[in-house]
C-alpha cells in the first residue's frame, strides 16, 4: 500500500512542475503531493525540543525517499515546507494523508512577527475534536492570496511513519478524500458480497474450507479498514486503546486466517507435512505478536508482523506452486488466485 506514495508523485510531476526549490505554488486546479524537493525533515531524539527552538534549528535535511518514510521510530519527527497561495482564497488545506499516525501538530504563522498558532490531529485524538470529520489529518491554514508561509509539522507515533502531504484548496482536497471513500466503499462491497456468496455455498455443500475462506476474506477486509483509518473514523474513535492496537491486531489476524485457510484448502498436513509445521510456527509467531502489542511493544510487533507477512506470502505461493506441479488440482486454482492477490 505504501508503494503508491512513491509511484504517485512521479505520475503527478507535470501537474505541479511549477514548484521551485522548497516552495510549493498552489492554484485552483491542482492538488499537489509534496515530495523530497519540497520538504525538510528533522528528527528530535529527545522529543522535548520546544517549537521556538525548532524554528532556529539548522539540522533540517532533505528526505531520502520521494515521499518521506521514517520507518518505525521512537523519535519525534518535524517536517518543514513553504507554501505560496496562488488562489483567491484566504485559506489552504493541508492533508497529511496517513490515518495511522498517533499525534500530529501543525504550526502556521498568524502574523509577520514570527508568531505561530497550532492545531492538533492524529488517531489518538477523538475525531469529534477534529475540524473535519475524516480519518486523515486535514488542516486549514490561513495564507493570504499571493503570499507565502512556512509551515512546521510535528509527528509522534508508534508504528511506521510515512508522510504523504497533499496541499490545495479545500474543495480539491475534499474531492480527493471523497474519491478515496468511494473506492473503499466499492472494495468493502466486494468483500461483503464474497462473504455472503461463500456462506451460501457452504450451506449448500457443507465443505468446511468455505468457512475458513470466509474468515480469511473478513480479516483481509478488516485489515484494510484499519490501515485506511475507517475503523478509527467510524467505529472506535472514542477508544484509543483499540485504535493503538488495531493495526497490529488486524495484520496478525489476517495472516493467521490466511494460513488456516491454506492449510485446510491444500491439505498441507497430508501433502506437505514438514511445511505444515512451518505454517503452524508462523501462527504461533503471530499470536506472540498480538501479545507483544498488548504489552506495549508496538514497533517490535509491527516489524515482526511485516516480516512474517512477507515471508509467509511467498511461502504460501511456493506451496501452491509445488502442489500444482505435483498435479494436485485444488493447488492450481489456489496458485492463480494467490498470484493475483500478491500482485494486488
């Protein structure tokens, strides 16, 4: 999913090629995705530096990635960028389109004397306290037409810190957010249809593999809802504990559901008994990851879940390929479907 933050800016380069140096020119037509040409980053290892000190820091650097990806870090991350308002509107919308950041604070100038105000967002702050009802971190920044402002953003979060910053008019920003909701709504509809379709098949043929497939579909959809921030936005925004745990839980549970389905569908205990024991080991590790998350070791658990997901996905593909080569008919169908799943 994070790969889109690398591909999109390359595709959109013509639409905001007029940005020069570290200043982004905003007009009424385009929503710009800021990349390493527009952003400067500073990591505060202490997490205690006040904003007045941050404004004087000379250690801001250009990000390594096109879209800043700080990985899992306990440090406080500061982002700095300059916007020029080329519209006729007195405010510009800034959208940090990453719904799983815990605390985000944006500082913007309120006069010409170096005074700044700030607003807070993040998924550990109730959605009801946000100016806009969205899982993204959307700020309305006052910038007079035909003038520029330097903006600072402070980010502190467990898990992976990726910083896809979109800027534009409020209309353009919320049109993009509406499109995101539409796409996810279509995706969610497909998930629901697949669940009920396979439930009806199970009721007809009584094949237990369909129950495991339904569980697999449900947790894959659940994981995507958590990653997209929809669970936080619509269901458990008032329960910070679930918000903080949900990303790791959903990742581990979807991995467990995938393995359970494959073990039943491909009958690995009989066809590949050694690999079946390895799959059981993956399940144990994912259960440990859930316990690590409950114990507060979010970053360790996050890294392990990603690692197991990567290794496990290709292990399952390898099992399917091996059994398909051996002539096991269900494996041929699985191999095709799983290949499409990995590509998507």
